[in-house]
């Protein structure tokens, strides 16, 4: 049984998936930090010094009555709250990750997989002499091989 499990784990696609999950988790932490520490402070400042992480609605007061200054204070008091600011941050995290995955992974792979269009065939540069059947330039008015007078090329 252990031998079968080892064979399953060591297959290439399982290892690749594990590496992808680990890198994805690390990437998610980076994007979370970018949203929380870089993007949201200027957006909050532009919207009137709003800290999205501390936007919440109290449904039920805790052991210490409100108002609460932050989500952490409300949770420490045992209040039941809807933390919609954290939800907004999570949506922004998702959108950034989706954009990065789309532009850095999906589009490049799609471009690599699309078949390249073949160039249109070039116009013929020669034609056949109707008298001696040799190839002559398309613009020739006299055959260089048999010296026959030719009609102009169409």
C-alpha cells in the first residue's frame, strides 16, 4: 500500500500540482500585501480617510458596549459583526490575481497555441511559352528560347 502511495505521489502531474499550489499560496500572500499595504491606503485617503479593513456593521453588541473603533475591538468585545471592508479587500485581491493570471499566463499560452496564418502564395514570376513550352519571365513579349512573338501577359 505504501508503495502504491509513493508511486502516486511521485507522478509528474502530482508534483507539478503541489508546486503550483505552493507558489499560488505565496503569490496570494504577495498580492494580499500589495492590496492591503499599497493600494488600499491611497484609495481610502482619496475617499476621505476610509480604512476598508475596519468597515463593519455591528449586528449584536458584545460584553462591552460599542461604538467600536475597529473590527479587532468589536471581536475582542465579543460583538457579532459583518466585516464588509475585509470582503472588499478580498474581492480586490481576487481581481488582481485574476488579471495577473489572465495577462501573464492565459493570454501568452493562448497565443502560443493558435496556429500561425500562412502567407498568401506569391504571384507567379514566370509563365510558359505557348510555342516552345519553356519558362519565361511573366513580362516578356518575346521568348528568349524560340524568339516567338508573345502576347502581353494578363
